[in-house]
C-alpha cells in the first residue's frame, strides 16, 4: 500500500472507530494497527484508561496523541534486554517528538482541555452527566473523531517513512 493510501485509510478508520466506540487512545491504536495489518492486544489494553486527557479528566495529553505514541514506541522499541542502554530509545523519542510537534502545530497544544477550547470554545467535565450531554451537543464526537483520524494519519506517515 502506498504511504498516501495508508494515511487516508488510517484517517478514515480513526474517525470511524472514535465515532463507533469512543476512547481516543484505543481508537487511534486500532486505526493504526488495522492500517498496518498488525495487532498487539497488550498495547491496545494498556490504553484503556487514557481517553480525554487521562481518565476523562481533560487535564492530560490527548489520548489520541498518547495512543499513537504508544504504537510508535511499540514499533521502534527499547526492549528489556536493552534497558541499560540509554541511547536505545532515541529512535522512538525522535519519532514521537515528530508526532508531538506536528500535533501541536495543528491543535496548538497536546493538552485535552486546550484542544477542547480551541475546537468547541469551552471545556467539559465528562464525569458530570449534564456536561457530557453538553459536550455531545457541541459536536464533541465529530471533533474528537477528526482529531483521532488526523493523529492516526500523522502517525502512519511517520511510521512508514521510518521503517527499516
């Protein structure tokens, strides 16, 4: 598959999965893995609590950015046998930094609340049922699905352009 085709597939799957299942960290991982034709259940499971800025708090990095960074780290790893080699993860650091920088260029921040403010003009406490309803009425599903799709697209491009 051509890089551009893979990027578009990742974007489409990211949007679809976020709309259908929610959980931006897991939906971006699924979109990237499915685009690349790979799977790791442990990586997918490890992202379970990372949506909406960590545990639905809005106060941490966007789950889509964190999930995509997990995939990059999985594909360009420092393994336990190399734990003492402080230079071994430099490739993963470099690629995740590329993703981060592109993400921040696009959204102005990696913090979920900042992204909500930029895209919807306010933040939402998703633990409050009334604010959850408001978030949905402000189009949070559409906004977040585009963020997931865009992040999956960026990550797939970085991965494919840097694979061995």
